[in-house]
């Protein structure tokens, strides 16, 4: 008895039926998704758009000016002039440059003056004179809380 041998070189050809099945499944998937999508007008909502500002934002350049107990004056933790100096030339020059640069940048300069309670008052007056020479008018006063 002879066993029939299958032809191993048989050309199966292009099978179109599985391709059609896959295309129909994908088509049904997208049709089901399309039914779930709602138009923006139906939901009665509007997505955010570009908002225009009514006026420009104003930036403030705040500097910390401290007067220590011994009369030493610091601007942003940098020492200026000697404690016994009443003219304060370095501080005046720095404040004038600060005011000029803030005017060029169109920003407002705010100086926070922190004076130690035991410092002599004439140091505060000298610093206020230096601020007036520089043309800085926005000054806030606080006292040193560390005694």
C-alpha cells in the first residue's frame, strides 16, 4: 500500500477572504467611534482661545537696603562706604545706576529699607538723602527683627 505524498510545492495563492474580514472589522471599529464623537456646538462649550491683556504687566525691581547697628550700610548684602561716612558716594553712584537701568528697562524700583533699631537715626537720614539724589521715590521701611 502506497501512501499518497502531498505536493509540497503547491502554490496556495493570495487569500482575499481574510483580508476582507480584517477590513470589515476595522471599518466597524471606526464607525462605532465616529458615533461617539460629539461636535463642540452640541456640547455648548467653547475651547479657550487667545486672550488679550487689557494692559501690560508691571514688573517691580525690589532691592534690600540694610543699616546695621554699627552704621554699616549694605545693598543686597554688599557693603557700601565706611560706617562713619556721611556723604555715601559709592551708595549714591550705585543707586543712580540702578535708577537709570530700571528706567531703561521700564520697571519700577522699590527699595526696602531695613534699619536696625539701635542704629543712629542720622544713618537713615543719610540713606534717604542718597535715595533722593538718585530719584528713587518708592521706599518701604521695616525694622530688623533680629535683636
